[in-house]
């Protein structure tokens, strides 16, 4: 089906979105706006026709069947509010908003339009295998998630590492656990004194008693070259441990290890009964292919009753509530409820 798509913002992540629409055969209906002339030029240089590139949302809004918001995070609210008020279907890059009040205000504007938040890793093939393992019970009862997302890269001007990076693995954690956490214990640091965190240690406590620990930062090394931010290094590891085994994802080296292990009590000692490690071969997905998978889920949600991959209540408002709790916990130096 032909669709008119309006992409708002064409910064660093813009070309990946463009490549995703192209891979889906939908780039002919793509219109891009960016207030920055250099960004518009980059967009034309990548082959988007002159009359599909503009500087103001109003130029292409009326004809847009759906809108993708790729502006800086601290601009999302002002960009999205009029779009939702006029009934547009939105794909909003993560995090949906900079504050909880903004997230709730956007949610309250929704009627029957579809809103999906850009939680990239939900569409990643490695994560999808692990989610299936969890849902099929092959890891048993989930006990602990440990995740690390850090490395030297530019400190963004629109959010800290919590809003930019931790959100990915907080969301991934909630998705695996099938619930939002009840409480949070966190420490954040702002070594550069710019009003945004550059290091955070976060613990999330889930209704089942399971726990997650997430370390993020741009002041400590990463092990691999990053495939999304050129010139930066990253460690992106996500480990889910349950009563029947564990799944270890290394997103940067594209490896998945499935440990089939259960602790058993014998002669008064708990010992691991290790039934081996599986390393399934999973074809590498380029970032544009993962984004294309997110877009496919969004289009499915538009065409049918399928819920979006990352909906506004859980992934917009729920996530904003968690981020709010993280900052309260850090400033009060104690565990806080959501
Ligand atoms: N899902 C992911 O893995 C992922 C990866 C990268 C970025 N992101 C998210 O995507 C968003 C954009 O990231 P980026 O790295 O491309 O940012 P960026 O700062 O490189 O680019 C943002 C672009 O938006 C434009 N812009 C500024 N104000 C605007 C406005 N009011 N309306 C329209 N455009 C405006 C800027 O001129 C710039 O070209 C952020 O929210 C970020 O968190 C998500």
C-alpha cells in the first residue's frame, strides 16, 4: 500500500531511517523536514527528491498518513503535541519525552491513533530469540537481568545516558519480565557539569521478586566499535538468568549464548547441573534492518488490530515513570517506588 510518511528531523539517525523505508519499498512516499539547512542538504545528497525535503512541518503535514519523530529528545513534546491533537499516527524515537508530565500529556491527547515508541532492541533478532526462550519457559523463572551499555562517545546535548542508553535496556528488561518494576534504586553522575548524567547504575525490582541491574555511561570504555554511532566504542551486553538457564546477548559482537543450567541440591550442596551451552547462528541484522522491522510492526498495527511493538502506555508513560523514579532515587539516595 502506498503511504505518505513524514519524517521530522534528519540528524545522525536520519539516514538509518531512510535506509529502512527504502528496504521496505516505501521511500517514494517519504517526506523529510529539518529546520537545519545542512541536514536538509545531507538528505538530498542521499537521494531524497528536492520537493520531498522541507524546513517546516506544515509543508507536508496534511498529506501525511503517518509521522516519524526523529527530532532531539528535548524537542519531542513540542513536536508531538500538535500532531497528536490533529489525530496523526506517530512513530516517536526513544525516549518518548524528556519528562513524565510531558509523557502523560501526550498520552491524554491520544484517541484511536497508533503510537509506537522507537525501542529498537524489541525488533532485534537476538532479543526476539531470547524473548521466545522466556515466553516458552525454557529459562525457567526469571531471577536476574544484568546489562551493560557503555563506551566512549559524544555526550548528547538532548539527554543523559539514562534517557539515551539505559532506556533501551530498561525497556528490554521490562519486556522480558513482562511487567514494569515496582521500585528503583539508582545512582547517576554528571561529571561534565552539563545538567545531564554521563554515568548511571540502576537497579529495578519487579513484582515477582526478580531484579535487574543496568550500568550505562559514556565515561568508561566500550569493547567494540559502535555500529550506530560512527567513531565511538560500546559494550552492549544483556544477560537474562532464570531457574533453568541463562541467555547472554552481546549485541556488539552479535553473539548469543544459551546456558542450559539448573542448580540442584545434592549432599547438602547446591551445584549447577550444566547441560551445555548453545550458540545459535543468527544472521547479522544491520541497524537499518532492525529499524525496518520496527516500522513493519508499526504498519501492521496501523492496518490491523495488532498492538504496536512498543505502545504509548507502557513504553511512553511507563518508561517516563521509571526515569522519574531513577532521578528521585539518585537525588534522595534511597530506593523509591514508582
Ligand atoms: N532507537 C535508537 O536506537 C536511536 C538511535 C539514535 C537516536 N535515537 C533517537 O532519535 C532522536 C534523534 O537522534 P539523532 O541522533 O538523529 O539526533 P541529532 O541531534 O543528530 O539530530 C536531530 C535532528 O533534528 C533536527 N531538529 C531539531 N529541532 C527540531 C524540531 N523542532 N523539529 C524538527 N527537527 C528538529 C536537528 O536539526 C537535527 O538535524 C533522539 O530522540 C534519539 O534519542 C534513537
